[in-house]
C-alpha cells in the first residue's frame, strides 16, 4: 500500500473519531446522555420543595416555594424546608421531592447547589420550576429513577399551566407507585388529582377517584401510607363539594 493511501485511511479514521466525539458532546449538551460516575449509587442528588401551583400561600411558604437542597442538608434530622412555621391557620401543604436529575436543567441545579456557599438558600422561580419539570428528563440517564417523582412534580407544578399533563402525571403516580419512597406520595397525589378534576368540572372522574381511594384506604384500615386525619378531612371536604356539584347539575 502506498504512503498516500495509508495516510488517507488514517485521516478517515481520525475524522470518524472526531465525528463520534462531536456527536457525543451534542448528546451531552442536549441532556440525552451523561458522563455518569460509575461509583455513584445515589438515587437522590437534590430535593426540591414545592407547593401546588394554584394555592394561595402565606408569606413564609411563598418564600419557600421552589427551594432546592442537597441530600446532606435535607436528610438531616429535624430539617425544616421552610425554615419557619407556616402562618396559615390551615397550613399550606408543601412536598419535598427528591431527584437524581440527569437532564440538563436538573444538572444545572445540582452544580448550583454544589458551588453555592454553605447555608445559602437557593430557590427556583416558578418559570425555572416549570423549565425543570418540562425538561427532557425522559431521555436522560435518570429517567427510571426519577419517573414517579417527576410525574408528582408535574402534578404539583403544572396544575395551572397544563392541567391535562398534571392530571396524567398524578394518575401515573397512584397507579405505579410500588416502593416506600413512592408509596408515601400516593395519598397526596390522589388529593391533588381530585382537586384538579373538581376544578376542571370533570365530576365523573372525580367520583371514580373517590371510590378508588375509599377502596384502597378504608377508614380505620391498616397501612403505613394511609391518609392522615388532615388528609381524610380534605377528602371529605372534596367529597361533599362533589355531591353539591352533582346535585346542582341534577336540579338544573
Ligand atoms: Zn404557609
């Protein structure tokens, strides 16, 4: 083989490797793949504290909406995501959702938290929260780990912006939660789902959800993840709202 033919083969080889590297970089930039640490076995790299997007919050909880924390902070005993007690007589209900976060927007949150000085509070605005939730998480390395929690976040953050997607997310949570860290979200997901269905006037679906909850969590029934007294009260309130709506419909 001549010198020039050999050089051409080498050149093609180098160009092919360069092309592959550029393709890899593009996939990483788009959040589709991640150069993952093979020793990283954690399921959660950060927590985000969220309240349902359509609730009127007290001043303390308004300030706490969208706060993000590293597990080293959020998993400490006695950790309080809002810092101070809620000021409402019937307290605003917030949820601390843990994510691995392999997609671009979530990775930005992780590096922001890692670089921030200790004790500083980092908070995502409503727009940033929506961008995080609508990111390409399903194409990321953490899709399976984050799936249930991401659907819960959709249900909490997209109630106003995209009710259909929020409802679908919550339906996914109640149907697919299997392990302890997800089962604790089932009752909150049912309550949020009911609330959204009632607000959207989807009364038949709301009635089915109530029947499902009553079957799954009978009063005085066992279960670690059964509704608390406050959650039972909310359920009863929504139930009576549903009967009122239905009787108004019948009498109209
Ligand atoms: Zn509050």
